[in-house]
C-alpha cells in the first residue's frame, strides 16, 4: 500500500496526532446506535456539533493555549519581517490596523474551534460506523443513513426497532 504525501499531510498529522488529543477528552465508551444516527444526521445537515454531539469534551483552556501559540508562530515572523514598514506608518492607520487584526484574531478562533470540533466529530462518527455498520462504506452511505434516520423519526419508530429499521432500509 503506497501513501502519497501532500503538502498538507504534516499539518494534518500534527492536528490529528497532537492537537486534537491535547484539546479534547474523548470517551472510551463506544457510541450507541441511536447516538450514531443522531450525530450522523447533525453532521450531514451541517448543524452545530459542539452542543449536540456526545462522546467528547472540549478543554477550552487548552484550545486557547494552542490557538495563541499558533497565532504567535505566524505573527512573530511577520512582525519581524515587516517591522520597518510598520514603523513608518501613520499612527491612525496603525490604530485601524490593530482593530482589524483584533477582529481577525477573535473571528479566526471561532473558525479554528469549529474546524477542530468538526474533525473530532467526524472521527467519532467514522469509528462508531465501523462498529455498527461494518459491511457498509461510510462515504457511500452516510447521506442515505441520515435520510433513513430522519424518516424513522418522522414515522415514530421506537428505539428498540431503530437498528432493524435502518439496516433493512439500507439493504432495500
């Protein structure tokens, strides 16, 4: 099996191997079938995962620490490179630049947080998928299962019959 290396592979490895385990506390317990169905539907519908997803806990203090370390790793070299140009700018322009920089700093944290939560959620869903649907490919069937689960809720299928209902509909 050959692995192709992309320019983003080291970054993805850093995020998956170091940042996510440091920032999130992931439950050791496997996800229940109903929880998988609910999480899969929420993920596919693009809804807020942070408060609707079970199986992980966000360590906000650690997330702030990682984020600000990453910001410093980017901002410090940039400020060193552009120091002479920044020193010559009018103070009023610097005030506006600092306001824009502050807005970007806090809005990018929200995107950073959402991106990490989405990655953790997708990983948990894929792991639970392997447990509950070992014979069905996740990428091919995730939308179909989401639709089937929504129909099951609409039709009032009971929790004890949910797994049978979903698998039967997937095979049809």
